[in-house]
C-alpha cells in the first residue's frame, strides 16, 4: 500500500505542475511551448529524459561485466552533443521548425519528408513501448506482484497517468515536469547510495576510496583494438549515438527547439551533454557498492546485471525506505522518457504526416490514440513474452535510425536533389542489405557488427540516394 500511495502522491505533484503549465494552452504551446522555455530548465530536464527506467536498473549491474568502461561512451556523448549543437541546431532554428523532419521537406521534397517521419514513428513507437514494458515488468515483478496488482492494470494505469498530465500542455508541461522528475530520480539515487554505504559500515569518503580501488572501476581500455570496450570504439560510438538518436530524433530534439534563441538552445545542449559522465559514474559506483555488499553478506550475485539493484530493493535487506526510493527513481526515469515519446509521436503524426498543426481537436484525438496504441503494444509484448522477440524489436529500432542518418547527411552535405520516387526504396533496401551483411559475417567470419552497423546503414542510404539523385538544390 505504501508503494501505491507513493506513486499516487508522485503523480498528484505532476498533475499539479501540469495544471499550472497548461493554462491557455494552444497547439503552438503543445508543440513548441511558444518558444519561451528557460534553457537551464530544458537542460536539467533533458538529463532525466535521456536516462530511461531501463538505464536506472541496468547501468549499476554493468560493472560486473564490463567494469566502468561505459564511461568511455559517455565521454563520446559530449562530442556528439557539441556536433548536434553547432551543426544541426542552427539549421533547425534558421528554418523555425516545429518538427525536425520538416527540414527534409525544405531540402529534399515531400517524399523524403514523409519517409523520414514514418521511420521515426515506427522506431519510436516500438522502441519506447519496449522500454516502458521492461520497466513495467520490473515494477510488477519486484514491487506490485506482492500487492496483487494485475500487469494489465499496471500498464493501463501508468500510461493513463502520462496521458493525463501531457494531454493539454504537451511539450510546455514536459519542460517543467521532466525537471521535477530529474530531481526526484537523482534524489532517490543519492539516498539509495547513502543507505548502501551505511549498510557497508563505511563513511562516504571510505566508500569513494573503496570504489576507486575496486578492480571493477577500470574505465579506459586502450591496448586491445579487437575489444568492443576499446576507448576509440566506445568514444566514436557515443558520439554517433548522440548525433543520430538525439540530433535526428524528434523526441529528443523537441524540447531543445522550445528555447527562446539558438544561443540558449546551444547552451542547454552543451550543459546537459557534460552531465552524463558524473550521472553515470553515480550509477556505476552504486553497482560496485551493491556488489561489495552482496559479497559481505554472502549473497549470490544475480545472473542478469539488470536484477542487481531490484534484488536489494525488493528483498527489504536495506529497509523499506530503499524500496520506496527505488520505486520513485524508476517511475521518475521511465515517466520522463515515455511522456516525451508520447508527445513527439503526436507532434510528428499531426504535423508531418497529416499537415494539421493548427487543428486542436484533431491533435487531442491523436494524442489519445497514441496512448492507446502504447498500451496495446506493451500488452502485446506481454502476450508474446519472448526475449528473442523483444531483442528483435530493439534490433529493428537500431536499423531504422540508419536511413535517417543517410537522409540528413545527404541533405546537409550535398547540393543534389533526391529522386522522390526512389527515396522510400533506398531507405528500405539499406537496412535489408545491412541485415544480410551482418548475417553473412556472423556465419563466415564469426564477427557480429556492433554500433558500426548504424554507420554502414547510413552510408548505404547516402550512397543509394546519391546514385538516384539529380543536379540542383532547394
């Protein structure tokens, strides 16, 4: 009952914030917050929006597999955010875009525009639903099953809560609620850290020293070029992940487009880009300390790293407060990720595919339909209940960002005009070719593509568009 009351109290605060930020809301408020968002609020909220509920439970468990080498990727994030801030944001602000895919219409025409928007809708709906499904499963297994709450009710209730506080104010509300949720997430993380340090019988200084001495705290891998944890592979992967999955993703860019000026948007993006190293260092340090505590108490580490933090939270060995904090942290992280996805899906469908940016009643119906589709996707994953299917959906999402990379690269770095008839064919053929190449290299050379598959996908799309293009520019 305490957990349910915690979630309801948390939601009540979100609804209160929504009420104040959605007064006199219009479609312009829903889509772009009337370009009045304070850049520092956007920056702070984007940290929470970028850290999903899956990240909240997964990153601590990474230390028992790859140590702290994930921080190399986070360092690459910084370079990626600078590229987005000074390469893509000036283009988006110069054209005063509501959605970033409108740029493809300005530069390459309607075929590329609708193709890019369609790839985003496919990727974001499936990817966001899978991530939210995983979070619902974690809450269900470690918290709500004991209370007798059915899984379907968990999903419907959580998606309904998100729909309720985003349905009027949209992105204007999210700028403020995401800041509140980021604060709650980090407050929960720090308090859980404190409880673990106390359980270990250490001071904070002793805990920091113990983490630094632990063999799992290795960050940099320079010598082994074949290792997937090699610094340059991780750094470049981090940079390209940000460029593609932030700079070319309406969900991640929509709040950045609500700042008053380009300069403020650039300050916002650079600031929260730097925040990922200390934020993930806290998560990884928690993983090291939890592993130490498990050894101290003779507890076997779970087979899956994702279960390390939930195992301690649900067992009650750290006290009931940790379970409450864990619930707040995971709900805050998952809500701040899912609410922006729902808003971005509504924006892209209304503006890009239907061209009805000014129709408020239509936007409300679409927003509700997207919420219902979200619930349907999550419950479908529950029925399938197959790890291989979930993995396949994640792979599908990774493939769909390659064509977006190729489309935007072609638009930005050439002055040629794409042949509209061939754009859909090229963007579908490139991921299929990548899949075939990946399957072939696994069979013939026992090599599986990693993040480089995204670059290959984008390169094939770029090359195909170049071959099918003609002279001239828009």
